């Protein structure tokens, strides 16, 4: 008993009428960063990965379009928010995710930040995440992996120590002049 499978998804080639879709999709898409943030948080919530952590979103009303791989962008978001959940202080576990649109001239790409109040990294840990991911400890491996994915998308990841905690900023590639 064997059934033919249509790998390209054209109807009628398989016995059930449904084929399999190719998983070799192009790396670049046009995605809404705010939608990716909501989807990633929905997945983390559904899998109970947030462990009661409060997540505050600051999203613009208009779409924030980026020309990057949706899959990679969601992986970055999952890694950053999972890291925040792991290192959040137990007395007030919270994280804030802020999405900013690109500038009007297309010179600066869309940006998002994951702000982790009460979380502090040493200067050495901060440098290791950004410069030498092989030297990071197990706690910061997600940050280092997120940095590698952001680099692969052509963006920039920065870790900043703040008075009230730590901020991880991701600037995605600039969209260029789209309206002129």
C-alpha cells in the first residue's frame, strides 16, 4: 500500500488531493514587525514559556514593515523574550517590548527593544554577547544566538545597561526610499 506524494503542492498528484508544500522558502519577505511580535508572544504564552511574566507591548498603530525573513525575525523575538523570562527577578517578573517604525526617509530601519527591568549584566557579559558569543555563559546564550540571527538578516543588535535594568535593541535593515 503506497501513495504518491506531491512535493510541490499541485493538486491531484497525490491520492488524497492534498500535497506537501516545499519548505525551501525565500529568506526575504515583507513582514509587519508588530504582527511578528504578537505572534511570538502568543506562541510563548501558549507553551507557558513566560511563566507568569507580565509583558507590556508598545506598538504603533500603523504597520511597521521590514524586508527580512519572518521565520528569523520570530526566532529572534522568541530568543529575546525567553531570555527575559529566564533572567527576570522573581519579585516582579516583567518585560516591555517596544516597536518603532523606520524613519520617513528610509535611512534607519524599523527597530524594536526588549526592556528588562531589574536585570543587570556585567560589562564583561555585555561585551561577550556582542563580540564573542563563544565566551558567554549559559544564561546569555540566547542573546548571543539572537545576535547571530540579527547579523544574518543584515541588522544590528545592541545590549545596553540601564539604571533600571537592561535593554536589548534590534535595528533591522533600512527599507530605503519607498515613496519617492
